[in-house]
C-alpha cells in the first residue's frame, strides 16, 4: 500500500525543488544581486552624497565634466573651475552622468540614485560572464558558487552602491571580454571578432587602463587558434578596423580641440607624478592634485591641460632617473599595497588590520588558484595569468588603490572558488580513503 506523504514533507520537497531551480538559474542570481545592491542603496541612503567642496565627491572629475556638459560648456572643466576643454577622463561615463543630470538634475539625490542603480545593474549583470567563464574553464559547481558569491558578498557591492564612477561598468566589460577571448579559440566566422573589436573600443572609452589586457588577450586567442590550425588573420584585421573606427571620433575631437594627437585621455603624466617624486612612499600623494593644491590648480590654469601634464611627467621621470633604486623600492611597496591593502592611518587599528587581512587573503587564495589551474593545465589558465600580470602592472609604477583592483575582481573570485573547491575535493577523497582502509 502506497504511503501518503505528510503536508510538511510535501512542502519541504516543493521548496527543495524550487531552490534547486533558483540556485542554478542565472536569472535569479542576477535578480538577487541587483535586489541586494538596490536595497542597500535605499536602506543605507548612499544616494545622499556629501555636498562638501561643491559636491566634488559626486563623481569627482567625471561629475564635474558631466555638469559642464549640461551647462553648455562641453566636455570640459574637470576640476570645477572654467578651465576649458579636457581629456582628463575617458568620455563614456561622463556623458552618462550628463544624461542623468539632464533628466533628474545636477548633483541631486535623484540623479545619484539613478546613477548608483545603473552601476548596480552593471555589477549584477557581471554574474553572467563570471558563470560562463568558470563553467568553461573549471566546472558547473565552480561557476554556480562564483556567480552567487559575486551576487551576495558585501565588499563586491561597495563601488556599485557608493561610487558614481565607471568602476562597475569596467568590471563588467573586462569580464565579458575575458569570456569572449575564451570563445575566440574555437570561433567560426567573423561575428565574435566583430564583437571583440567593438567591445574593446567600448572598454577603451570607459576606462583606458583596461587596454593593458588587449595585447595579451589578442595574442592568446591567436596562439590557441594557431595550435589547432585555425587562421586568425581576417578576424584580427576586422576587429582592428572596427576598434579604430569606433574610437576615431573621440581621437578626432581631441585633435581638433588640442591641436595634437591625444589617445583618448591626457592625464597619465600627472598621475605618474602623483605617485613618484620627493616624499613618494608608494601611495597617492593627493596633496599634489589640482583639486587639493591651490598652486597646482594655478599651474594647471596657466599652462593648459596638455602642457601641465607634460611638465608633471617630466618631473616624475627626472626623479626616477635620479634614483632608480629608490623608484624600484617604492614600486615594490606599491605591489604590496595593491595586493595586500593600503595603510589606513586615522582609522580603527583593529578594523583596518582586519580589512587588510581579508584583502591580502583574497589575493593569496587567487594566486593559489591560479597556480593550481596552471599546474592542472586548466583551459584558460594562462589567460588568467596574463590578465593579472598585464592589468595590474601600471599601478606598480603609478600608485595603487583598492578600486584599481575591482575590474579584475571577477576573475580573482573565480580562482578563489576554484582553489576552495579543489581543497574540498581532496578532503573528500582523503575521507573516502580512510573509510576504505578501515
């Protein structure tokens, strides 16, 4: 005689069936990720950005440029004063800020809410390429847990819920490009190559630093295709043409405005000086920034942007040439700060140590996962290696900041989940071995 299940057992079975579907559903992972971020923005009132220094913390230079666009001054005035046209920042995100300002007001709570919501959508959507990369390179289990961890971990949500900046969009674009590079290995036709060129252009116009990974990604894809006898010539040419065509309007704009060639943004020399010179200790010397130093602001106004950047670059290069050993030591410190966390003077010592310990632990686990992946000859392992090496290198020369690691956090998280899953597998095998021998 068949047994009739109790209502409690039926409800439990129904819940388990529902949860089994939810936990493996990209739709629900993204939905939960977005709900958590949006909920935090509302509950934490993070859209109420402090209005100090004429709302400079609302988007910083990008917010100032967005305001200038709305006020009819064009892409200009990165520090607030009427200093004229600029290429201090890439164009895409400042124009997004300007669009939101036009619709909801300049430096209003409503515009902050809209922009942080957009950032949260970018961050939530990053779960999708994380899942696809991890599934292709490792396993379905690693993919599921990596995507869920990106969805729910608080430190991952920070920049999307508090910073009006391109950080979350940069992470999304770089993760999609990483996945696309993996796909190019077996690509047929030219469609993926077209996407490769156009997405890299979008990335360049969002965060020019992302381009550090472009040569490694392209060479990796071509090498892998060459090993299997596939030609990449037409694809590379098409991607290159589309990339050049997509960024060309901005390059032409810079040429017309400044009378000389400027590749997307202009400020590298100034950033180099903010990390290198007398008193350099591996950190950002913010007291030399035009927004923090009246004399530097005056120099910027008097010289003009390009000449100011050129002078600052010359100062940094001369300091480096005068003492290469000092520069090398400072660069080593920058490496440590990039992967281990910045010193946090003026904050609770215990809390600062805890935050930096967690930051360092995540780096160690990611490197461990990378080493395991290379040792196991996992698909895409060397692409992870080249991403970490190429993208982070410039910050050992300039200066580090936790935000500068965020665009590669998705790949680091995948490697962390992978090494933890490897440890779990080894533990289970060891337990089975002990049982069988007893």
